[in-house]
C-alpha cells in the first residue's frame, strides 16, 4: 500500500499541470522533464538518489531501504533500460480522491 501511495505522490509531483494555455504548455514540458530526470535515476539503478529527490510525501510513506528493495525488484525483470515514450498525460491535483 505504501508503494502505491508513493507512486501516486510521484505521479502528482511529475504530472500536476493544467492544459491548453501557454503557461500550461511550459508546465507540461517542465513536469515531463522532471519526471524523465527522476526516472533516469531509477533506470540507472540509483535508487538512493531517486528516493532523496522524490517528494516529501513519498519519503514519509516509504523508507529509503524499502524503496531501494522495491525498485530493484520491480526493475530487475525488465533488464537494461532501452528507451521510454510518453503515452499520455492527464492533469490532476489529487490522487485516488486524496489531496496531495
């Protein structure tokens, strides 16, 4: 459950934007850039740094050692990182009905 909350927190941190305005366009680009940078840490196996650069909500819900273990276990079956393509983005200010 804590990992699900943590993933939700990351999603909110990386994807909270409004759509269809010039400011929102830059916010989308900024959010995507931040998400790619954070995911780059995970993809490189730098789980400790990804934990320390995650949101305070994430760090409150999941300890660094829990994150390192969960991330390593989740990444292992996929092998070496090759590429990533954004499928979609949905602006949101809440996760599962809870305010962040």
